[in-house]
C-alpha cells in the first residue's frame, strides 16, 4: 500500500514521532491513522519502560503562578541531558506539571514516596469502616486496595488524571519519554496558596 506524504505528515503532527516511524506505523496499519497512532504509542511506552532506569540529573525547575498571584507551584523535572532540557516539548511538559501541582494539589510525587506509616494509617482507617468490616475477609482486602488506589489518584501526582483527560500524569510523562528519547523524572515539587497553613 502506498502511503501519501500528507498522511505521514498528519500522523507526525498528531504524535510527534519521526517521519520514518510514522510511515512504518501507517504501513503496518494499512493507512489507518488511529491504528497507526496506537502502534506508535505502544512502541513509545515500551521504549519508555526501557529508559526508566537511566539516571536523570539535568532538567529544569519550573514555576507557575496562577493569575491573581494567590496560588503557585515550583516543580523540578529531570532528564538525562541539558540538550533535552532546552527542548520545547520538555519545557512544555514542565509547565504542564507545574500547573497540575498548582491546580490539583498533590501531596506526593509517587506512591513509593508516601511514608509507610501514612499508608498503614490510611489502610487501618479503611479497614475500620463499618461497611468494610461487615464484608467477608477476602473481600475486605479487595475493597481496601480499591480505596487506597482511589486515594492515590487524589494525593499522588503521577497517579492523578492529567487535567480533563483520561490520561494519567504518569502516561503523559511516558509519552514524553518516548518522544524525547530520554528518561524524564519528576524529582520534587512545592505548592503555595496564599494564607494556607496560617
């Protein structure tokens, strides 16, 4: 099947993948843009998984101040090289993450960064709920695991939904890893709200 340059260009604009990668994905999917985008996403996520163990020491500290100056955030996002740190896609990701922190007020970067005693206290709180206590033992653990996952989506940055999308922040970061070709890590963040903790 012959793939037109316009079709390849459209897929490239949609996904940010390289020209030849887009062409191969379109050939594999018989010219279907949606299927080709899915193929590229799967390849990118596999590549992101391979890169996740690499050290990321370069990057940016990005700020976001909400209009009116009553809310703001600082986020440190790391990558492997200063070349990628200067890349427009990486800078856009850093800004998006700072806005995410300001808007949704996560407390932790990842599930692993939650102190064990806080997780244990939350688990005990869920188990102590009367509705859960009445359930059979094997069902209680499933309910508590579901409640912990829901809590993680509220307080953990990488587990939160990204803005008004179905995508999580982790999936957004993995897409950028695939696009940029380097590991990307959110190292830390801080959020400020005027008058908070007074």
